[in-house]
């Protein structure tokens, strides 16, 4: 497996002079049987935290704490559910629907093949909140054995009391991409904005080498 990946990688680096890992083919045997949409669905599985946030009406700081908890609650799910293998990139126009554990309904569509981009819409079980937005995946080689990835885009939460929040995504550093122990490190600034109450919050995680 390692030899196959390195051969393909070397040829494309020489020919294309790029380090965009998403342009490299990889053996199916080291790819997760799940799609990118399915891994995202697992990241958003803790929407019960948004339901708890909705119940807090008169304390914007306390409500934001629950939004923070939701935003970071699922980042470990992707690597775990994929067993640390990369998910398949859905084909252009592919859709995905899911009912999450608490009854939330998720709808996704692949809107671009490369770079992998999707739009999504998630309704809470009682429609007290709607989570929507889009994401574009970028992944680059830092070394032959280290990948840096990021999901760009927008994430918007609208509560039915008129509150609107946005949040960003952390970046990912994957050590041991080809050889050795595979370790995921999430880093960067997770920024959440409450537009109704004009409250911002930032959670900062340091990159570990």
C-alpha cells in the first residue's frame, strides 16, 4: 500500500508540481467505505446541544456555551467512523438524507467535485433551529507523511426566536498519513458570532507537531 501511494504521489508531484492531495488517486483498500457526506453527518450528530441552547432564552453567554459545545462535539467522529481512512468524494449532484439520533433531519448535495464542495440543511426535531451552509474541502501535503486539511465555507444556525449564529471550522493536521501511527490534531480559531446580541466568542487550539 505504501509503495503504491508513494509511486503515484511522486509521479504527480513531478508532473503537476502540486501538493493538492485531493488530486491524487489512492488504493480503494485504504479508503473508508463511507462518503464525505456521511462523515459530516456524524460530526453534527450532537444536535441535542442546540436544542438545549434553544431552551436558554435570557442568557446569551450561556446559550453560546452550548453552541460552542455543539461546534466541537463532533470533530472526533469523522476519524473514528472512517477508521482514520479518507472518505469517498461524492459525485457531482449526489444527494444524501439522514435522520440523526435525536430526530434532526439532514439534507446534503454535492455541488462541486473538485475541490469537494457541498451544501447542507439540517432541521431540528421540533424545528426550533435550522443549521445550514456550505463547505469546501482543501487538503495539502506538508511532507510525504503529513497532511493539512481545512473545511472552508459558512455554517449558520437560526433559532426560531430570531437568534442567528455563525461558526467556523478548525483546521486539521494529520501525522502518519502514509507510515507510522496516524494522529489527528485539530487547531486554529473556532469563532462563533451571535448577531442578535452582538456577542462573539473564540476558542483557540494550538497546532502540535
